[in-house]
C-alpha cells in the first residue's frame, strides 16, 4: 500500500483531470439468478498461497532484500508469477512503463472465454518498498490472486463474465502502474470492465477484516462470504485512495476489495471481535525490513484467499443488469464551500410506467478537491431521501461513481434531484453531471 497523499490539491488540476473521466459507467453487477447460479467456489489451499510467499521471500533475499520498482527483485517477482500463469493456460501480457527513471512492469492475465464485453477483474500490487521484502504488503494479495487464478485453471471454470487478473508495478510510488494501465485503456475497453476487485495487505499479523464500501454489489458479496463463516467485518477506511482500486474508481469503474490493516492501531473492541492485540498496529512491520514471510497471519490469509475465490466465482457468474430508460442532467451546479447550503440538480422523468425498480442506477460525476467533505443524496419526487455518499473517500478528489438504489416504493415519473452539500471548509467543486436509469 502506498503512502497517503496530500489532502489539498489545486482545484484547477482537479477540474482538468475530471475532464478525462467518462460521464457514464459500465453496467452494474447483479447477483446470479437461479438460472445462472455460480458453481461452488473452491477452498483455496493456504499452503499453496504461502508457497508463493516463500518464493517471493527467496526472490527478495537474493536481490538486496526487496522487490521494489526498478530493482531486480521486482522483475524476478513478475517473471515468477507470469511463468505460473502461462503454464496454467492464461493469456499473459507484460505492460511496461517508466517511473523515476526506471522501467516498470504490469502483468495482465486473461482467462479464455466469457463475455468479452463484461470483464470482471481482480488485481494486486506486486512491488515492495525498498526497505524490505514486502511479504504482507503486498505479497499477500498478489499470492492470493495468483492461487485463485490457478484454481480457475484447475476447475476449467467457464464463467459468464470474462476474467482478468492484474499485478501492478510501482504502487508504492503512488499507484503508478495501475494508473498507467487505466489511463491507457481506450474508453470502449474501460466500459467493458463491470467490476475491479483489489487486494492489498490481506495477511496482517494482528488482522482486522475490512471490506471496501464502494460498489454495493461487490461489497455485499464479500459480506455474504464472511457472514457465512461467522466473521464480522468493518468498512475499510485506512486505505481509501491509497491503493490500486483508486484509478479504476476515478474512471467510473465499480470497485471493491478486502484489507486486513496496516499501521492503524487495533482497538479494544476490534480485538474482542477478531482476537489479536489491542493498542498495537494491525501490521507493526508495515513498510519495514521485518515484513518477511514471518509477518503473516495464516488464518487471515486463508480466510481472505477463500473470500477472493468466493467473489470471483459468484460475480463471474453474474449477469449485467439491462439498462432501462435513462435521464441525464449535464448542467454544472456549483457546490458552495461549508457552511454553504446544499444544492440540487433536478431531472424530470416522464414516460416510465409504474414504480422505479429495486435496481435504480444513479451515475454521479462531481468535480471536487476533497470528496471526503461531500454528502450526496438522491431525492425522490415525493421528497424521500436516499443517501448515496456520506463524507467517505478520504483525501481523494472528485466523485465519479455509480450507485444502485432500491427505489421500488417510488413512482418513477416526476422530478428527481441530486442533492449535494459540502460538510467541511476549504474545498470547492461542482456537480458536473448525473444520470438516473430505471
């Protein structure tokens, strides 16, 4: 996981970057129906995942103790993963980029088959910091998705969606590799990615069980897995905007993922819930030389690896929700800095029969220098308020996101409003556009 970025970014930069983002998002994910029920996901052998971690540790040991961008240990790590995937029948692509004067590498692996217009993608960064071998950060996520991909091959899985896996370079320098991948995808290819799942630090030695609260369907899929094994979860906040899901999310692609904690301190309530030691960091070796193969909690690694397979098997079998009629407002509406009043952007809906669906889709594009300040609501024609975003997302700028709202109790026709309020001072922005789809 990369270091946190500065909270304050120039508004002009945010506005310029926002112009690169598409105002529409790919089709939302739906749970598998009875007719397209997912095959039972496998139990991912934790011994296999740990064997990959042992290889990454050996690579680091043989290469000055790290697997950092631009160092021989990183290239050897990429070569190890690629060889495993090539032998398992994946189509692999090595993507190169340049950062800090050194060549970086992303590895993309596609599983043959599935709908090429509906891609489910999972990814992890493979680089470490220069200070250590990076076995939890992020050998853990990289090894787990590697073993999940190999399980796809062993099962000869034939999902509805096309499956793609990615291992990113130079994440520790600011998500350089994943940004390069997303920014160089043509718009038509971005629109085909129905979901991106990110796994960064999933074997922390004093673990928590955190689920990203981004795309609601992906989030619920992970929560369903953990509910099934009796493990409570919490919403992930420590890594917001600090890992490789951020470039995908900024491009309007639905994202989700898992995390077991970094240098934040485990509370007494969390220790009572999950075990471990309160008052101690989730990972005391975060970004340190002691992040070795001894810095892994086997139980957390096992549970999170199984959760990854559960999500790939279930979301891979899911169908896309066919879009109904859409209505859009592209007029800019300035959002005043706090304590200014909330502003609204209206859309008049007509010609739709009956009530709104339980899967009403709301695409939001708000240009703002600090999305953690924003409270965003959908207001139905009868005045009912549905909260979409409540001051989450941390220091990242802009809010480009698709939400699914159960508005089935609302008559579809009438004036719907997107309501936005800035909840804290010093940041500015505007509603660029929004769209509602029935």
